[in-house]
C-alpha cells in the first residue's frame, strides 16, 4: 500500500516550505506570487531561467538552489506552456511531473505555488485541484513487502519519503472543495492498484471478494455469493474455472443507490473478471512470465475502484458492480479440454482450451447481472486476451461495443482522461468461429482474431436490446506504459475512465 500523502490548500501569502515548486507559463511568464518571489530575490528566478535557456515549455522543469533573500532552499520552476489551451488532463499530468521532481529532492514536505488566474476554461482554483490530483496519483508506490533489513532503498524511502504537499492558491476553500471529488477518484484508482499489485498467495478468490466489504462504510451494499449459491443459480461456466483450485470461487455484488429522488432508476452495471491467478489450467501456460498472472484480476480491481470512487464522491447515479473471483489451477479436479459445461443462461459450452477461462467467468456474471438488476447498460472489463496486445500494444485497451451511443460516451471519457480505448469490430464472422459441433458454442475460436472472437463469445450472453461494451485491458491493467501519473506495475486503469463516463453521461 502506498505511503499516505497529506494534501492541503493555503493562501498565497502563507510562508512556503523549504522545497517549493512554482509555475512558469510560455515565454517565462510568471503569476503574481512567482513575480513577487522573483522581485524579492533581485531577479534570481529570471536570471537562472535565462542562463539555462528555460522558457516555461509545458512539463519542462528547472531547479534554482537557494535563491537570494527568499526563504526557499530549492525552488523548482514547472512549465505550463500556453495557459489558454491547457486541458484538465494536462494539469493532472503536470501535477505528476511536479511530484516526481519534488520526490527526487528527498524531502518530507513541500509547497506548490499555483498562482494561475485561469487555465484554459478553468479557474485557477480548479486548476490547483487538478494539479493536486495528478500529484496524488504520481505519489503512489507499492513497497508493502520491502523491509529495512533487506532493502536500503526501502529504508531511505521510509525516512525521506514525501508525506505532505501544501498548495498555495488564491482561494484555498474553493480549491479544497474542487479537490474533494477528485481525491475520491484517486482513492478508487489506488484501491485498484493495490489489488493488482498484491501477490496471489495473499489475494485469493475469497480474499478478493472480501475486499468489497470495505465499501460498506461508504454506503455501498455488498453481497457475496459462495459456491453453493452459484450452484443453485446454475453457474456451471464460472464454477468450472475454479474447480481445480483448493481455494473456492466467489461472486461479489456491490450496489450503489445514489440517484437522488429516484432509487428505482435502472443502474449502470460494471462487470469484472477476477481471476486471481491464471496458470492456464490443464492447458498450462509457459513458465516464463507466469508470475504476471497475479494481475489477471485487473478488470475486477477496476470495478471495485470505480465503485469506491462513485460512493466516496456521492455520485448521483445508481450503479452496480459485480466481480467473478476464481483461481485457475491444474489438478485432478480441474476442468479438461473437451469438457462440456452448462452456463446460467442454459447455453452449453465446450471447453477447448482451459486457458480461455476469463470468458467462462464473465459469461455467468454477465447473465446474472442482467437477470437480477435489469441494467440500463453493461460494461465488462477483463484482462482477456494476449491478442489485444498484439493489436494495440500497451497504449490502448480494446473496446467492443454493440451500441454507437455507448461507444461515443466511452470514447469521450477516454479522450478526457487519457485512458485510451480503441473500438474493435463485433462481426458475425467472429461469432461463427465460436460454433461447436458438440455444444451450443466452444470457448475459443483459434489463433486468428482472438480478441474479436472472445468478444463474440461474450456477446452470446448479452440479452436483447441491452447496450453493452466489453473492454479488454490486458495491455493496460498491469505492466502498462508508465506515465506522468503512474509508475506502478498495477495501473488502476479503468477507474478514471468509468468515473468520467458516469459523471459526463449518467448523472442527473
């Protein structure tokens, strides 16, 4: 779990910490507080910048040591570029850049002077809150299992880690109010990151399901179904995946009833694949890199994270999150290639490859979600296929969607948050690949178009007229591209995307 970062907002007149960051716009334009500091130091800021040919380009930084006549030992200038075109996401990224620079100085507390009057269409206080959000996102680390005894780096981090960040702004109360919902989203992201980073010996199916109980203190109703419950529901598809493991499977259901004055409003529904470890089962994976399969529950982590974010910020929406928690292990009890199982929908599935297990889990959870909650839409998230990484690398998640409006809404949220999705095809040709001679369908369509045929399999469990999106985040949920706001192996990817999707399109 990441060390806690205490973020506060104070007036521009408040004395700074010895380590501080200030902003410089394009052509080295300072805000009022930075101009005051430059004046007090007899132009030391401008002189140092000129000597280094520093002009305030976006995300560029320069450090000025012990500028004369001001009580700051280290002053970092951070470039914001052209303020009139700054976007919210750029401000979030800037916050990450600033924290990275501050952390390199090995201090426990620092100040960030945000004296922008405006940034694009945002007021200065809103800009400060977004920079603070980026700072909090970047500050995350997962050093839970490093000890002082065997890690000098860990000891140093414990001693010198950044604990407090003070933002100096024109209107502290307004900035603080703007930060409250942004902090809730970061907390959701970090919950998801922690879950993905945990090793599978600590986080089994039961433990993953139990993690949802923490949401009850935020007002989320939680129900956990055990194996007997799922057997009664006929979830033969999900249960066959976990039957080879000594650890029992679970289905966790999270319900947030936040729609003001309309508790009966149809909910938006999020479904997550929660394979806590995937050996491949009888169709066992190669040994190299198998340790990464502790992150095969990245979809369920995103669902827990977004439910946390929505509840903490008291989102005006009804939302349901469901995660199927299993472990895919080979044993004398494991499902075999050639076995035929019956899903909750009544459709039969021939298991061709036991390593195509995530779709078997999702099939039953998707059906249960629609039967029980009659949602207005369903979005599932899963680290489903290596094929999506062949297509899109680690920059984009693949999005398969049966509804153009839902697609547009997700693409809009993707553009706003920088959590990138790319629409992939749902086509009858891929659906035909899933036909089986021995059952209603088989669980893999072969090597070619593997991500698309997997989506076609899932679509067979989507009921008529239900808007649905499948997001394959195999490349982004774990060991994805490092960014200004994430340096963690477990990215918490999807939380910000879905929170923005709800905020923009489904809150009244």
